[in-house]
């Protein structure tokens, strides 16, 4: 397995600016604190929990649209955390999903998408059958100088990966009042390797997930059998 493919898996959810930015020309134009974010009207606010916060990942994802512009605003979401989903992505990482966590405030982002951009996002998130799209209502989300009470989101159909019966948060995602243990992606992959294939070196374990669909499916089935369901009643699934 080549080094670039392994890096893509092991460095998820990828670096993201501390503030808001606009993705344009394949890269981020960062905005100073307090600067109004342009072009939000008419766009759907979609919660970015893991890699969708990161310019490099958004640029890869939306490359087929060519020259697309996406405002991405930093956000504070009360009573939630960013945790690991109980599945393996096609690129070998264990991705993120939101989970209700009363007392925790997590620092995420919101991608503001046009209708064609939302269709493209569905292609990358829903087509795999790992995520359901819907609307979180009755929340408190501070972003772009406003407070939203609802936001669209992708929620894992597989549930939240658990370790010793508890969800595991992404250490790379900042949170206040975090109630669950947090691991980096590489640490989480190591824990999964220890449970699923302890005889393999980590790179060998990750490489197998990238190379073989059947291996990913079997590992996902194992993790999902011990997963915790999404635990927020005010989530309205939307068919896409």
C-alpha cells in the first residue's frame, strides 16, 4: 500500500482552519474573526463533523463540480460531540458522526451548500449507505454571528463505535466538557486492529481495509454489532 493512501487513512479528519473560511479555487480563503461571511443566503447549512471541516477533503470531494465556492463557518454545537462511527470508509479511516452528549459543547463547522453542492454531498455520504441525511431540530448552534435552532446533518446508520461500552470522541476535534474518552485516528485504528487482527502491523491492517471491500464490510459488521445508536429524538430523516 502506497504512503499517500496510508496517510489519507491515518490523518483523518485532516487539518482545518480555526476560524471560518471560503473554499474557492481548490483552497481556503480564511476570514478574520468578526468578518461577515459572504454568500450564505439561499444555501443549506449542513453540519461538518469530521473531514468535511477540512479544506483539502472538501476540495477532493467537490472537484467534479469544478470551480465551486463553499462558505465554511466555525460553529459551537451545545450538547453534542464528534465521535467515531462504527464503520470503515473506503479510504481506510474510521470516520466521524455526531452523538448527543448533554453538557458537552463541540467545535465543528457548517458547510453552506447550494442545491447542486448538496446533491454532490449526498453522493459522497448517503450513497455508501453508511450515513442518513436529515435535520437536527431543537439544538443550539452558534455560527457566523447567529444562533441556529436547526441544521442539516449526516448521521451514521451504523451507530457510534464503542470502547468499554462508551462512545469514543475524536481527539482532533475540540470540545468543552467532554464526557467520553478521546483518541486520535491513528490510536483508534490501533484499537480496532487490536480487536480485529492483532497479528497484523497497523499499516498492513489499514491497507487491507483500503484494498478489499469484503474486509471493510466484515470489520464494519463487527464494530456495528457493538455500536451505540444515535441518541437524539429530534432528528428528522430526509429521503434523498
